[in-house]
C-alpha cells in the first residue's frame, strides 16, 4: 500500500506540474506572441479536477479528512474504535456507490463519443479520474477496515 500511495502522490504532483506548465505557456503565448492556447483553460480545469479527486484517496488513507473531533478527546477508547470502524464502513460504501456511478458515466460517454468543446478530448478520459479516485478511496477504506 505504501508503494501505491507514493505512486498516487507522484501522479498528482506530475498533473499539478503539467497544469502549471500549461498555464505558463498560455501566459507566454498570450502576452508575448499574442497567440493564447485555445485549449489551455479547459485542460487546466480537467487536470485540477483529476488531481483533487485522485489526491482525495491519499487524504482517506491518512485519515486527514476534516472532521469534528472536539468530543473525541473525552470518548472512551472502545467508542473511538467503533466510530472509526463505522467511518471506514461508511466511507467504503459511499466510495463504492460513487465509483459505480462514475463507471456508468464513463461508459456512456465512451459509447456516445462525447468530447470537450475546446480541446476535443474524449470526456471518458477526464471523467475516469472520478472512477479512479473513488475506487482508490474505497481501497484505502477497505485496507483500514481489514487492518483493524
């Protein structure tokens, strides 16, 4: 699991660097050559969505989601463990449902050959980030449950 987490972190980092490079190239093209990249905004938006959704799996792995833990400090250890288990079960369930929905959406987009308006990218490609992200969230939640 550690290798997978490192691979995800590298992938997210590469996507961020690519988005920054596209932005830089677009600024240079626009202000130096008066020729902006017509597809840049669309590509950066798709990359940002992808690295946020895929990166969310690392947040799940590290239990770093925002949560209300004010009362947790006064809870007995057994109750804390049960609540952590319940949180993992709910995270797994929700991630599987959303992952399945993303799978169906990606299939429909691929079947219909839907494409982005600017860059003409098949929409199944960027929407696959939702599928990958939620499958990874489910995987990390399942691993946490199995390690209990």
